[in-house]
């Protein structure tokens, strides 16, 4: 994977420069704990996505999308709102010898008929939870399987999730509060 090595320095430098021109910080440049756990789960449990049409929502670097394709997904759409993600996803997919589609758009409230929706580390903000809950509920009610990777973020909606697996994953102390973080993979039940 092509990821940032100097997490703190890159974050500070790019956050300032990008803010000046109205762009978000480089979330795509890091393998966040929730995504790492979710990717590991897919590789450990390939039947979860084998032959499926998969959406990796808030893809960032493409880590989860790549794991889904390696695990045998028929199609994978890596989606994010940050235009820099597209280059990161394409580089990382090529480095791993897989092809994934990349969409730069806000797909909340859309439904392209995915069999599986994957969401790594998305419950970090109350506003995003308020947008995702009804969308995930609608997708789930029509049969889409939703898997979430999360290291215990404050706004994780535990009341609509069931635990599938737990992993300890390496993270940057500069971005997280530890060098190793426990992350859980959850299935959406709501």
C-alpha cells in the first residue's frame, strides 16, 4: 500500500495548506484502524464477499476495497468524497494486482444494488451517524449486508450492530492514542 510514513508532519503540513484552498485533511493517506480490521476480516472470511457486488464506502486509500477484491468480490466500487482518494486507490489497487472501480461522490442515500456495503472507521462524528443510520437501515432492509470496522469511536451506533470479530492492529501514535489499537468488525442489524 502507498501510505504516508510521516503521519504527524504530513497531517499538519497538508491540513494547513489544504484548508487554505478549502480542501479536507488527507484522511486517505492512512490505514485507519477500522479499515485495517475490516480488511483483515474479509481476507479471513472471503465468503463474506465472494461473488458479490461490493461498495467500500469512505474508501480512503482503498485498503478495504482491495481486500474485498482479493477475497473474491465480483465487483468493487471504492467511493469517497475526497478527489485525492482516486489516485491513492488506483495506485494501491495496481500495487496489489487488482482492479476496483473508484467513484468520487457522496453516495449517501443512493442504492446501486450492492450486495455488501463496507464502512471502515466512519462513526467519528454525530452528523455522519445521523446521515448513515437511515441509509444503512434502508439498504439492510432490502438485503444488503453491511459490515463496519470500528476501533471504538465515540459515535458508534452499537444498538444496531452485532460483533463479528476483533483484531489488534498497528496504528500511528501521531494520529491515534496508541501504537496498537483494538478494532471490531460489526454486522449491521438495524
